[in-house]
C-alpha cells in the first residue's frame, strides 16, 4: 500500500545489498557545483558482509543540501563492515532543513540486527563559508506528496555533520575534521561525534578564521556506554562567538526523543559529555581564539552524567574574552 511504500528520491549510490558479499565502491564527483534537495542523497552502504565505499567530492563553487538531503556512508542493520570515509572540498557548503553529512553504524531496525563494524572519518575543506542551520522540524515544503508516516520519518532531525555508532552496534565512531574560512552553526544544527558502544568515539577538530555558533547550534562529543568520548579542538585566529538558545528544542525532544534529537539542551556551545548511565570517560575541550564571546546562554561545558570522569576545558585567547550571560 502507499502507506507502507518507501520514500522515493533521487540518489547516487554504491551499496552492498542484503545477503551479498563484497565491498561497495568509491563515489567520486568533480563538478562546478552540487545541489541536493527534496530528500536527494549520495550514499555508500553495506547491509551484509563487506565495507561501504568512500565518498569524495571536489567542487569548484558551492555544495548545497536542503530538504533532509544527505551525503552518507554507513553500516546499516544486518551489515558487517566499515563505513567509508567522506572527503569534501568546495568553496562554500550549506546544510539546511535537516540536511546531513554522516558516517555511522546503525542500530537494529525492523527485525534486522544492529550493524557491526566502525564508522568512517569525515574531512571537510571549505575555502569560504560552511553554513549549517535549522532542523527538519520546520515545514520542508517538498514538491512530492508524502503520507503522514513518511513525513514523520523525515521530521525532527538537526542539520549537521555526524560520525557515530548507535546502540547495540560494535566498533568505534569516526572523527570529524573541518578546515573552513568561516563556520556558521545555527538554529539547532550540530557537529556531532558520538559513541553508544564499548568502543571509543571520534574527535572533532575545527580550524576556521571565524566561528559563529548561535541560537542552539552545538559542537558535541558524547559517550552513552563504556566507550570513551572524543575530544574537541577549535582553532580560530579571529572571533569565536557562542550566543543564544534554540527555542524549538523542548518541543522537538518531546515529539521525537533523544535518538533523533541529539542536542545537549537548547544552549549554543561546545559540549564534551557523558550520558546518563554511561561508564566511559569524557574528553577535553581545547579552544584557541583571537576573541571569544559567550553571550545570552552561550556555553562551553565538559560534563559527566554517568560514572566516568569528565574532561578538561582549556582556553587560550589572544585579545578578548567576553562573557555576558554565558557559561563555562
């Protein structure tokens, strides 16, 4: 029936299908610009025995993802292998309305066992602006007709960059490395490396001339199990700004739950945390900046909600540290 039909979308994909054996292959794209919208995707994955292929994009101008579109490499339920690394070079990159770049090992689903393996690493080299903003809780305004069930599947997600292992899987999460002219992270969007297994989470390393994290944007590493969370390193020669809160956070969390809404509260900021019931340790936050501005709820926090220790926070500022209704 239409109610149970899969969502149809445009896709470039290289996959290892269920009950197959072997590796999926590299997807390499060289272009003037890339525009993905309306649930479009570039995907490598494994649902059986084998590794997912790498994804490489080299783009002269811009890459734009919107409307819950994705670039991803993953070990899906019933898969056993490694997710591929994702490497992207462009002048500008924009992710909005729940669009994501991610590498993950996925939890059990629809009677299929959780994936086994490890997530890949993500490396972004963006010459000018990396803009990540919003969530798919907003009206997507897709030009295709979807059932209420299909709309529910697409709703609630933050725009973001993810490297994670989910509950019941095995293997470590990948790392995220970003080199950008300027980074803007806004309106509930996230950069997130998370482990929910016995294996360690990946690190997040950001180098940008200026970083603006506002209205609930967050940089996050988390452990929800016995694995160690990753560290976060920000190097910002100019100004690093953390300000404001996401007014939609409480509603999204109530509607969709923490498996979809991974934000660490509504505040903008940097979070290296351990989850409730976890035993793994948190890791350090290191920030080096020309100016650091924490205003109207902007937060830098290393917090343990489990039995493992939290990490340290190190801050090295050349000129100005301004804290107005912010928190370290």
